[in-house]
C-alpha cells in the first residue's frame, strides 16, 4: 500500500527520461534504472510534483507514457521535445548523489 503525504509546499521535479529513468541512451526498448525510479516514487509519495521532461518528440508520447505506466513510475505531467543537446546546464540542477541523499 502506498501512503502519500499532503505537502503544503511541494517542490517541482523535472526529470529526464533517457539515461536517467532508463539505462543507457535513446532506444525503443530502454531498461529501467530501478534505484532512480524508486527514489522518484519516494519523492512522489512525499507530495512533490513529478514532471517527466524529455528530448523525445511528441510522436513518442504514447510510448513514453506506456513505458512509465508499465514500470509504475508516478508522474503528474510530461513535457516532450526539450531539444537535443550534448549537455544541459541549469541553475537549479542537482547531481545524482545529492538527489539520492537529500531529504526533500
């Protein structure tokens, strides 16, 4: 049974798909990064908002939502077509170690 906490000040997490929730890069049959998905579930249960943010194009949305559902990844929304890049820099970026260790 999942227990969800009502959070008066939820944080919004924009989480990448390929290479973050999945193992490896873009494929039509990506593996799951189970430890990362487990952490996302924990944050979701604490009442935070989960947005899956991917560079995949909108025609991939049915596949993406199907994959998330198949692997029981909780989410509130999906943003597609963030644009391809070799690197993403952001002032609110958090590295994986802090994501796993920080108490949100």
